């Protein structure tokens, strides 16, 4: 039960990172509501969000069932995901930025 709680808490912290990145990228649209079209916003970004959430779910499950995977993730990302829950926030933020790499030159709408 504790493993499930740890995996769910890591997942929720990672999703908060995704949410934070999304709000940060879309700040100009929230300050100017005339330009914000929520249906376009969600339709253009749901694929990136789904990919990022799936990676975070896979990572959290792997870390708790195969603890040695965390060493590889730490050497690849520099984040101590297995021992530091706050690293999942940065992990979600970074994955969200990578998933929107093609859109980084223009605002999200």
C-alpha cells in the first residue's frame, strides 16, 4: 500500500509540474482573455500532456518496482527522483517543455 501511495504522490507532483509549465507558457493568453480559445488550447496540447503523463507514470512505476532504474534516470537527468519527491515536479516541468519543443517559438493557444 505504501508503494502505491509513493507512486501516486510522485505522479501528482509531476502533474503539478506539467500544470505549472502550461500556465507559464500560456500566461499571455490568460492576461488577454479575448485571445484565449480553450477548445483550441486543449486540442493542441492534449497529445503533449498525455505523452508527459505517460512518461511520469512509467517512471514512477519503474522506480518503485525496479529501484536500480533510478540510478540511470539520475545520471541521464541529474534529478534524484527516487529519493527526492520534489524532483518529480522538475521532471514534469522538463518533460512538458520537451514535448512542446516545436511550439517553443510561438505562444501556446
